[in-house]
């Protein structure tokens, strides 16, 4: 786990902080397959992060998930990135077949190390799956990991006991675990975009 003091300090965004945009693909619009979701404003928040990163010249990594037999199957419309992400010219484009962006091609960790990057901002889909897995790995690898919780969304999921938990509850659990166990600094998007634009550290407000 990362040094605890970093999580209690005001938020700062490095001038070379890397925005990792995970699996913002059209196949996630298939409600019949995925079920209900939370946070209808997620795409807008993701777009706000992308806009700030582009305006300030910070690097953006775009990640795309290949999952045969699902709405994310390569060669189908669902595999394609949503239009506002497809328009990005990323510093790195990763394809993966598992949850973590660190187990894709090209190798994200090697690329970050080559750049000397120390801070990653994780956004995209799904909050408690690929986003959380990537954030946990980033924290374990020693990166200063920022998790703008309202710039992503989850889906309802059913557990082994047959009980279905709503997406918002699963997202809240992700935020709680990442924060409590110091994997990532969980923050609202507005704090990230404001700090990235102004360079001034931000105290976090959830009101």
C-alpha cells in the first residue's frame, strides 16, 4: 500500500499525470446483457477529464477490452469505442482480454516506467471490475493512483446467494475499499479537473 499521508493531503495532479481511460465501448450500452447501471452522468465526466488532459497536454492512455462471446467481441459494433473516446489520439492504446489494464498489450507498467510517470488517473467502465482491478494493481506497483468515482459506472450484479446488488451499492463498496485500504485516492471529478487546470492543490468536498 502507498504511504498513508498521501491520502490525507490535498489533491494534486502532476503535469505529466497519465489519464487511463478503460473500456469505454459501445457494447456496454447493451442493457439486456449487462442489466441496470448507475451514474448516468459517467460519460460526461469522462469527457470532461479527456478535455482537460487534451487542453493541458497531459498523456492519455485508451484501453479496449476484447471479449469473445460478449457484446465486446472484436469485429462487432460493440467492440468499438464510444465516439467521444474514439476521437482521442492517445499516447498509448492498449488491448486486453482480462480485467487489469496492466495485463494488456502493449505493457502499461513498462510504458509508464519509461516515461518516469508516477501518477495515474483511472476512469472508464466498469467501476468495480476493470477500473477497480487496475487501480489496485497501480497502487500495489507504487503509483500515486487517483480514482474519480463519478467518472465511471457499474452494473447491477447477482452474487452466489442469488441476491442482486444495485450498481450504486457496488460502486460505493469499491470507493470504500480503495480508500480504506489506501489503493487509490478516491475523489470527485470536479476536484481533478480543477486541480489539473489550475495547478492548485484541492481539498476534497463531497457536498
